[in-house]
């Protein structure tokens, strides 16, 4: 029965309700990945796992669709320093306006 159902509905992908901030972040990334790589798929409740369907996050993980944390390269590090300096100036300016 499972095989017949899967043959009739091959584009189903399960997803459960995210229960934490990190799970919601992963869901957001996985949905963006799905839009690009599995646009024909249909999201269904996580009970469909028992019929052999994969979860959205599992498919995204196996395909390497999640962002990976990494160190900034040289160019990015320079941009971070610039942003930091700009932010400190704005904070300094706002503090100066508050002082008598």
C-alpha cells in the first residue's frame, strides 16, 4: 500500500511544526531551498513520514542546502570592521546629543 501511495503522490515532503528558534531558522532556509530545487513538491504534515516520505529539512540537509557557518574571508573582515566603526560613530553621536 505504501508503494502504491508513493507512486501516485511522488512529490510529497513532510514538515513538522518548528519548536524552537533554530528549528524555525532551519525551516526558513529549507523553504528557500525548496522553492529553487523542489518547486513541484507539496508540503504535508509529518504523519506522512510513516508512509516513507522524507522531511523538508532532511532533504535540504542531504542536498547541502543549509548555510554553513564559516570564518569571514579577508574582504568580508574589512567590511565588518567598517560596519563596526560606523555603528560606533552613530552610538557616539547619539550619546553626545543626550549629554548636557
